[in-house]
C-alpha cells in the first residue's frame, strides 16, 4: 500500500523539496541583531529548492536503459 502511494507521488510530483535547505534554495543566516538574512545558494539543489525524488530517478534510469536496449 505504501509502495503504491510513493509510486503515485513520484508520478504526480517528481520533484520534492531539498532536504538541506528545506526548499528555500539558500541557507538562512542571521545578522548580529538576530534578523534572518539570505545566505549563499544551496549547493545540493543549486539554489532551486527542489530535487528529483529517488523513486523518479530510479524510474528515469530504468526507462533510459530499456529505451537504449530496444533500439
């Protein structure tokens, strides 16, 4: 049941939020007064805030391998 839910999630929404920056695309820093400030772009998601889900990455690799094998 959980597997089918994850498969449908990967089909409907192949991109998920980045785990390192929580989907912001950058690191949050604070000034000396304690106010939040935008930091550097996230290296993991390259500043986009979204990453390809693991299940979708596996599906894309399998589809690519199948397509190249049947040509």
